[in-house]
């Protein structure tokens, strides 16, 4: 998955929402930041797929309920493409099922639209750098969803996936699960940031996940099961 932190210049952002007023507000909010550039807008998920390819956006702010194609379906399709942008789901619907499905689809962030503007801007920067950004309610929803699964099943499945890792990859996975950034993992394990990024990419493949949130869930399930 691509990262704005890997390229020079501003982070390119695509704003996706079927409400023109919401799009305008987000564009105005993000447009005032020197390190962010709004490169396009879309009113539905299908348009978002086309605009993401055209603009080579680094981060997509994605609404959930939209005509033609919803945000969750669009997120799933986006995250399955090579060099996919990172996706922050930004919605008015604080439903546990939406959170779980969004993260499962590959979203790196889940925020409510009443999130303060400064926090939305910070979330774009964090997700662009490869760090997940979930609202407190979204985090609680993921924890609750995990607890609904039988602990033995979760732990057994997670441990089986972790056995695919080398010793160093397991160390990186543990650090990611503790919420460390790539630079913090590099400092702790005496690696270069580029090496950490390479390890994280291999974790995606070996664990069958698409973002750091899912790495953390796998590690926590293995410990709890």
C-alpha cells in the first residue's frame, strides 16, 4: 500500500461525499494546510475509484452512504488495487458494524464528521505516514467485535498466522501492535526506516491483512487466545 511519506511534496487528498456542502467544507479545511493538497472530489464510490486513479491520491476521505456505490464497497475496491491510497472513512454513522466492515475492507482510519477540524487534519497526516487513526468509539467497536468471537478460535487462528513470520518480522509486528510509528520501530529495533517499511509490507502479505490496525488485532488475538 502506498504512503505519502514515501514521496516528495504535499500529501494528495481526494474528498468523497455525496453532499456538496460537506465536500466544500473539507476542501476548505484541508486547503489551508501547506503540506496537504486536495487533488479531487467525488460524489459516489464509483466516481471515487476513477478519481483516485486519475489523481494518484495518497489519502481518500470516504463517506459511507452514497448513491451508485457506497463507501465501504469503494474502500474494498480501492484497497485491492496496486499502490492503493490510504482510506479514512469519515461518516455521521457511529455504528459498530460499519467500523468493523470499514477496517476489514482496508480503511486505515475511521472518524465521525463531528470530529474537530484540527483532528481531521492530523488524521490525514498520520494515515499518510502509515499510522492508523480511529476515533475512540471506533476502537471500542473493534474491541467489542473481537470479544464476540470465541477467544479460543481467535487465538488459534492468530497464532497460526504469526507462525509464518521470521523472528524479526514478529518483533516488528509486536511493535506495530503497540502503536509505534515506523520511525519509532526503527529506533527500538536498530533498523532503518526503509527496512521497517519493507518488514511491514511483508507482514501484510504473510498475515493476510491490508493495514496496521489488522496487524495489531492479529497480535492481540494471539496473546489473548
